C-alpha cells in the first residue's frame, strides 16, 4: 500500500477532516483515484488511511496566498507541475 508523508502539524486537521487535500509535485508514484493510501509522519506507523477521491493539476499562482506559502515551504523548486490530491478518510 502506498503512503503519503505529512508534517506533524497536519495530523490533527486531517484526523478532524478539516484538511481534505494535499498539493504534491506531479510524479508517476502518486496514488490513483480510488486507491487506499496510508498517511504517515515520516517513517512511522500510519496515523490514518484514506481513499483518493480526485487528482487534478493546479497552478501555483491560483492557490490562496496562505496555502501557496505552505507549498513553497515544502518545495524549494516548483518547476515540476503540481497536483492537488483530494482524499476522504476511511473510518
């Protein structure tokens, strides 16, 4: 099963279902729509599993400023296209 790694600060919003998407660099390793993935903080046991609901390309300039700064904080080089991954927590 694939895993997506998150920073610790996102664990609580994900568990509370306040955060339902993540922005990642496009890659052939990204999960597919309908796939179940584990969410982890680094190489630890998963804190939750989720089903991938949608994947769509996203333009960094169209992301709200607060979210753009979060993305830029994770990726120093954003020359690679970005993908918004929407997920649903599996209870």
